[in-house]
C-alpha cells in the first residue's frame, strides 16, 4: 500500500523499479497503478523511478496522499560521498562522477588512498605509477582521463607527481601538463614527442654526413622527458636517413676515418630496415661489434633486436677467446679450433688483418706435441684404419679425397652432406701430414703410410695397402675430377677412390676468401650429386655403402709476401732443402719426418709465391686440420649423442653419507647445457656448458644420501642435454661399490671424527 517516487536524472538507480515513460497512455496507466496500490492493502512497495523532472510533474500531486513516502532524489555526489565516506571537492561534479563511472568502481573505494588518487586510479591503476613508461602506457589506454586533465586541482596534483616520482624540473612538469591538457589524443601526442626525440638523437650524427632533418616543432624542454619508443611506421623518413648514415659510417670506418664504436650512436631504435643493414655490415666487418652496440640492442624489447644482440654477443665472445694453452690435450685443441675457425672465418670474409698470436699458439703446441698427436684418434693415420675397418665389415667403401678442403670450411661440408638422405653421418677433425703439400698428404692419408715409403704409382700403392680386400682387378676403381670416366659402381667394386682436385686448382687464382668459399660450396654440391648416384648404384646392388670424405691438407689466407733469403726450391708455402740443412731462421720450422728432402715451413701467414693470396704448405690450424665426414647406409642406432661411463667402480667416501665419483662424458655430437642429477635416494647435481663433437670430459661428482650406503648399489642419474634439433632427458643407472665407514659410529669414535671437522 506504500508508494515511493525516485527521481534519477543520472540513471544511477540499481534497485528494482517501475520506470515512468513519457507517452500519455503510459502516464495514465501508471496513475491507475499508483491509485490501485494506495487503495489496496497490499504490503508490497511500489517503487516508481523518474528519469527527468518534467515527467515527475505529472505525478507530483500524489506526494500529499497517505501511503506516499517522501520523494527520493538520487544525486551522484551524495551516493559517491556515502560510499567513500568523505567530503567531496567541488570539482568532482555529478556529471564527472557519471562520466568516470565512479559509482561502479568499488575497488578504488575500499583503498586507503587519498580521494584525489582514488579518482585518478579509477581511470587506470597505473596513472600514478612511479615509472614513466608505465605511466605513458596507462595514458594511452584510457580515454576518460582527458576529462580530469581539464581540472586545475588534477593538473597541480600531476605536476607534483612528475617532480617527485620522475624527477622532472618544475618547468618541464608544467610544460608537459600544459600539452597533455590540450591534446585530446594522448597517443598522437606521445608519437609526436617520440619522433622529435629520435630526430634530435640523429641530428648531430647525420649532420656529419651532410644529411639534413626537419625543423623542430616542439619546445626543446619537452624532449627532455625519458625517451619514448618510436615504431618504424611512425618514424616516417628517419629509418631511411639513418640507413644512409650507417652505410656512410661503414665506408669511413673501412678507410680508418671513424671508430667502429661510433656506429652505436646510429642504432637509436629497433627499426627493421636498420637492423638488417647492420647485420649485413657486420658480416663484412665483425670489428663493428662492440659491447656498447650489444648493450644498445639489448635495451630494445623487440624480438629481432634481442636475436641480433645474442648473435653479436656470441661473435664478440668468440673473437675475444685466448691463445691455445701449451699444456692442452689433443681433444682440447680440437675444441679450441672450433672457436678459432669461427673467428678467423669472419675476419677473412671481412677482409680484415688477422693477428698471428692465435695461430702461432697452435703451431708452437703442434711442433712440441707431435708424439701426442700420433697417438690420438685425430692423427691422419686413423683415416686408413677406418677404410680397412669398413672393408672388413663388407662395406662398399667410397673415399672422397678433396684436395685443399680445410676444416675451416667444414661448415660447408656439413651443410652439403646434411642433404644426403638415408645415410647416417659422423664428423671428425684430423691432423694432416706435414708439411701440408698435396704430394705429401694425399696418398699418405689413403694408405696410412708416409708417401716416401710408397710406390710412385697411386693405384699400385692402394692395391698393396688393401690387397686382402681387392681380390680382382675390378675391386678397385679410380675416378678423378680432371678426367671424364665411367663413374658407375659394379658388383665387383669393393673400394672406389675419388680424387677431387678442383678446389686446389682454383685456390691460387682466388683473390678473395669469399670467392674461395663459393668455389668450395659449388664443388661440394657437385660431389654430392655423385654421392647420390653411387648411393643409388650400391642400393641397386644391395650393398651397404660408406662414404669417407676428407682432404690431404687445408689452406690459409696469406697476408704478406716473403722478401727474405730463398733457402731452396719454392713449393707452395715451403722451401725444399737438403736434409743436412741447419735452420737458423726462427720464422721457419724445419720438418723432415723421414722424407728424402727436408722442408722449411713458415710459421706466419707469408706467401712465397707473389700472386698466391690463398695457398698451403704452412702450419696454421686451417692448413693442418682437415675434416673427416663419414656417411654410412647402416643406421648407427647404438651410438648415443652423450654417454656417461664410470672411471672407477668404487666411489670415494668423503664424509658421513657423502661420496665422490669419477665419471667421463663421451659426446658423439656437440651437446650443450648438460646436467647430471642424482635421483632418490641420492642427492647431487653437476652442470657442463658444452662438449664438442667426438670429445670427452672427465668430472668428479659429489653426492650424498639421507642414509648410509655400503656395498654394491645401483645409482640412478638423470642426464639432460641439448643437441642440434633436440632436448634430451635420459634416466640411466650405473653400478658402484660403496666402501664401509672406517670407524663404527659409537660415541667415542664420533668424538674422534669430530676432532677433524673443527
């Protein structure tokens, strides 16, 4: 029987009501409903809401009747005041409360913030962030905030915030607030500032090259705010002009007129067109990479900039690695050579002068450790042993002897052979016979015998070495790249020897290392076509086939011409001398090794033939180290990428419930991010950064258990690592004997042991 009129001009009422409508029919119908409710003894309240005062005038006369409650006026300020329980400032009008939707944002009401902060953060919680970048991102994401910026109290509050949180000067704070208040599109405003900030960063650098930029359109003081990000799309002409300066800087650096570090000042944003050009220029001159440049790239958030930073970091680290230790093992030398090749390959491509200290550290080690090399699996004699091993296993053996294929170009060989289908591949590195001349190395490698002990006829030498596996005339087949011949394998063929000489033939005519790389790539690609055909022939004959690819020697890029005394006949990069010669020149090494003649071999990158920029015969790693790739038709499933073996079946007790165990990791491929983790009931973990392909690493593992262990026990390990194209997690077990404690653990012996732990 009660009626309540609610006047809600701002549409903030949330309770169930009958809403008055403006049509005459609706007005009359509502009047009848009100009269019926007042006359009826119904206890339900009839709540009628009016959204404008003019409509309420049609019902105002009901206010004096019994059963009509006092009219309720819903005012946003009153509602909001009740919710926050605070006195509202005059600037917080009804209209502003509705526009900011404050009545529906409960999360900002229950906080302990001052009222002005509650109102501001209701637009976006990060508008009062102490981080300027976060603040600008919040500004871009809210449209209602522009209404607040028209209020003097809000402006004053933000000016104070700029000064205290961003450390802006009063003038800068006021200037920024002034521009924010007049720019309805905050996003466009910040893009305009970012553009002029980047323009100013480039202005001085570009002026050096006579490249002009547009005039300023904003107060210089406004550009002192923290640098804003500027996308390539919004940067207009700046990326292209930056590109022009980058190319001209490169030319100046090449001429020696600029410092390579100066290029960092041009990389002011992660613009794709600039980063791509930077990568191209660095590929031509790795000296452009600096810590400052990497730090600049790391400061950008874009993925392409991060990838480039990682790439440059790896290149810089490789270029800064040190000389080879004279106490290194053979395996450590081969691992060191991988980084060495990465460094000098980049330098050769960039036409840079290579310092001699790295290759000399290798040369000095090799001359001292020749006996160690001969005993290792990397000695050149291992190649013929592998030939014999495969012949013994009834393989059809195809030897590809590629003249002058250096381990420096092993990446091209692996890239080419990677596309050979249905063959398992293994890759190694060998030390070539010295000196690195074709007449010394080619037949020595194939037969495993010093050349001077072989017949002069190549076919006779090979038949004598492998006579047990070449019962017939047709069992051995010779093919050379310089003669057209029948390349087809027959049913009687057991050993095919292919001599590829074109790399060596073109070597001396190359005036640039990059052209040499192209020659190598093209020739290897042609050889791969032959391998595919031989593989098909072997398949049709139902024969298992193995391809053994190596070289007789490598090559190097010489840097200076020798202008001293001639000691004998010049052969490539050596002087052939009588064996009685006594070497007095420290720049040359005397090598005989049983040859009829002796050789004086230069230690540095000097050429004895004036026009031979690329040559061989010396002692650099890229001449002495040669690749050895095996492609076999039988899947080597039993060979695991990384294997763990115990070096001692007994572990060593170091303390109560604590032991040490010596193990060896054997890597058949390059593996990285290695972790060895003991599993329950044992505890312990060891990590290794990386192990090169066909290398080993010995470790002393420390581990413990919650209870004592004695006798023979299984130890569970979790072995995880990354290899090319995969991340592997393997659980393995190894049997180990745990020794008993020397003393029983009674109180007396415990006190005795404790004496040693003080």
